[in-house]
């Protein structure tokens, strides 16, 4: 069986836990391919992948960096993704648009859990992916133990393509299980052929059998050969592996040390042989071949020099500079190499290029040169739900419009940032995935838009209600200040209502003691008062009935009755035992089950009412703990949750109900609101 090398432009995403060496790997791939002549380092802050000031100041990736380069006569685009789970959206969006992904990990058992969201994403969508176990120059864990632990969280079987040579401290080379030959890493990045070390024969034979048996699960001919103890030809095994990889049926595992160039060329070769062609990827995601040009925006950048750049994958056809997409002209087409861009006249299917000034398009959009094409489910991007928020304020009041504009641009760049102008608390809220995520976004707002700003803790939208009734409480407004006077006189009954009823106003006026035309004005006065009750918060769940009153033929007016309504409320409400209501959220916390007991304690400590826990559907070894937790306890929950769970815990939440709060906690809330109102 001949194994034809795929051709045409292709693309991959480098994903993996925080600091596993993705950006270093990209740098060393570029060097090995001859796309750069001198490599940068994380320390010097001069790697192609981490060009933005926010990435450099933190020595970590904070958004997708794209690098398109020539590898042995074919174009390859690599999307280097940030590893921090706070930037998971970037990885998800990148994985949607590429032909294959490389999950870069370091052999550390504590960090296996951090690969779970990525491996699930890849597994569910059957996106072809391989594992690159990096940093083998200083591995502290046995590689075999690590791969076996990783296999426990992967949906697809993991299959070793290589066996490392060396001890658990340091790896000096590898045995290629398909070719059955061994190589030693050298300082210049080339691998030098050596004999398979004598002591490794059994280990190699075992690993090779595992590989063949894993492949045979997907191929009956191979299975028959193995059952008859026949040794399949290398070419045939390569072809089997190639097919199974392309269908996303299993993930091959390769090794190396990116920073030392070890295993980097081998990885590039594996990518060259195995990453599917553009047409196969289009078929995988459910896009027909032929027809109009179709591209998808994977990432949006707002740059100082070139305005808005939309990083887009060409799914179908050849996109030409100056052509129209979704009725809009493409102002420019460029290949990216980190921050650098090079204009090109066209981009073929499989390429990932930057489109200039497509102001109206957004990340995720599928753009066609002709009739609109609906995005197949496999490439629909979903925004990850936010778990952390800060209220943002411009230092100068005059900058408020600029602030809103800047925040919306940030959200345009990163769909997991959400800007919300909260009508209840009157705060401009920025929602995201955690502290670092928001810090980076705000730093960008300061740097790019020259906008001095500060942040505040989000205000909890407390409410208040009453626990007792009051009857016939009078509100009388009378003013005689020369000329026309003002007169309104009302009597109100007040009654508590069940949660969720709101303010219900009615009247029992007979005999016209309050003329009909003034009754809506009384209701207005009541509503007006309810914006801020005796404790200082909006009033809810109260029935107010206008039962009696009087008027003056000349001096009564709508205004006067509105004021009378407000006065009556002001007199009546404090008599009705006002009580604070705090918002309670239903929270589902997702964690590896070794942390379940810990998390229950954490939630109880935050006044949470634990409802129970169960295995998280589809997540092997994970639990979901459900609880009802006061909103005031939620703002920094994600920070503590992550620090307790090696960064992988997360939660969903939704408003559930309002609940009475009394005692010292309530007194503190009321006192703080009174102070803020001064
Ligand atoms: N020992 C060793 N260290 C490495 C290797 N590759 C990368 N590193 C180091 O690992 C750290 C993180 O490297 P990066 O390339 O920034 O990792 P990353 O995965 O891009 O990190 P994020 O994008 O922030 O998730 C740096 O200190 C690198 O010098 C390697 O092969 N061996
Ligand atoms: Mg990085």
C-alpha cells in the first residue's frame, strides 16, 4: 500500500497546558524549517509567538499567534495557542479551524487534568491530533507513567510511535516503532541513527505490539495478519496509521525537547505525512467541495498599524485579494509570522490568512463569496461562559464612551470576554474567565487605546421587602405658596407578597374621594419610592392598595398626588419590618473527584447550601457538586476553586431566587450602602 504524502497548504494548532512549551516548539519548528535564522527565547521575550506587549510582560501566551511558513515545499500554518485555561476560548477557536492539532504536554502527572478540556474537545469532534511530550531533557516523571495517565483522560486511545531512550531523568534519543530503528538527539537538532540499545529489545517489542494491536482495532486485514502471526509490511502499517489518524480514531504520541530541537524535525515530518489535506478537512466538518469560496474567521486582532485584522481559514476555493466576501470587499490578504505580516495576492484552501479591515465580521463568522453558507455544527464556535467579573470605570468621566468602545473591541477580539452594562447596579461589567484574563484585557485597553481606567468589585443587586402589613397610612402633601397651591392626600394599605410578585398596586376608592385621573399618579409615586426603600435598596414583592384620600378642587394635581403617594410609602414602609433580600445562585461546580470533599467544604464556607453531587456526565473521574450560593460569595469563587484543583475546576451558575438576609451580615450590607450613598 503506497503512502502518498498529502499536498497543498495545511494548518495545525499547538495546544496544551500552561507553560508546556508550545511557543518554544513553534520557534524551533520555524528554525528547523528555515523560516527564521535565529531563535528567540521566552526569557528574552523575542519569540515569534509571543510578540504582543501583554504576552511579553507576563512571559506567557495570551492569544493565538499564527505563523505560516514553507516546510519542504508546502505551506504550513501553525496556530500557537495560550495554555492557561483562562484563555481556553482561543484554543477552541483555533482547533475548529485547523487540519490537525498537536497537544503539547510536559511529563508531569499533576498536569494531566489540565489536558482534559482539550482532549475532550478534540475527541468529541474527531479532530485529528497527536501528543507531543515535551521537556524530556528534564523529565521528573516516568514517561510511560505519564502517557498511561494521559490515556486515562483521552477519549481516543493513545499509541506510542516512539519509545524514549535514556533514564527517567533525561532522554537522549528514541526508538522509532514503525521503522524499528533508533536515533540519538544531537545538539544541532538532527537525529543520528544508532543501534537499538540491547536492553530495550523487550520494551520495544511490547510497545510495537501495542501499536499494531491498536491499529488492528480499526483494520480487519491487519487484525487477520496479526492473528496469523504474520508481520505486516512497514508501508502497510504506515498507511493504516495515516488513515486512523486522519479519521481522529487515535492519537499517536511523540517525544522531544523543543528548546533543544530534540524531536522537532521528527514532529515536522510526522505532520507532513499525516496532517489531512484541506479537502479532507472540509469533508470532515461537513462542507461540500466545489462552489463559492468559503472562509471562517478564527481570531480577530485590532492592531495599531493595520486596524482590524481577521485571521481566517480558507475552507473552500481560492480567495483572491480584492474579492468580496459576504458582500464586502477584502481590503488586503496577508500571511502572518507572529506580529509580522506579508501581503499575498491569494490564499488557497487550507491556508490561514489575515483579512484586512473587514470591520463588520466577527470571530466565528463563515463568509462566502456567493450565497450564504450555514456553518455546519462541527465548526460552530461557542463562547465559553464567563465565571469572573470586574466593574470597570474610566478615570476621567469624559472617557466613558471611549471606554465602552474599547471594551467592545476587546470582546470582538476574544469572544469569551463579555461586556455588560448592568442596569440594576449601573456598573460597566467586564466578564471573563479569571483574574489574568481580565488583567490582560484591561492592560490592552490601557496600552492600545491609551485609556486610564480602574476596576471595582461588582455590586451585588440586593433588594428589600417587608414582613408585616400596615393599614391606612396617610400621605398628605399640601403647599400654599402664593398663587396656585398643591394638594394631594392618600391612605395606603401595605401587604407582603410571595417572592417574584414584584410591586402590585391597586385601589379601592369609592365615591371619588381620589378622582380617577389622579390614581395613576399615586401609583407612580409608589413606584418611585420603591426604587429605594427604607434600607436603601429597590423594594420588591409588596402589594400597595390605595384605600382612601381627599382632594382639592383647585390645588390638586397629578404632581401633588404623586408626591402624596411617595410620602405615604415613606411613612408606611418602616412600620412593616423591612428585610434585606439577597440573590442566591444555583451553582454546579465541576472538578476531578479527588477534590469533591474539598469543594463541598469550600462551598459551605461560603454560606452555600449543598444540594448533592454526582459523576459529571461524559467526564471520566470528574464530579459535579451542586449548591445554592449567595451571589455575594461568588465573585472570587473561581480563583479559590482553581487554586484548590490545580487550575482545572470550573463552574456554571444561574440566578435562582431571592432570600431574606438578617443579622450582622445584613446590617453590614445596609451600612455599606448608606455610606456609599452619602
Ligand atoms: N527544559 C526545557 N524547558 C523548556 C522546553 N521547552 C520550553 N521550555 C521552557 O518552558 C517554559 C514555557 O515555555 P513556552 O514556550 O512559553 O510554553 P508555552 O506552552 O508556550 O506557554 P503558554 O503559552 O503560556 O501556555 C519556558 O521557560 C521555556 O524555556 C524544553 O524542551 N525543555
Ligand atoms: Mg505560549
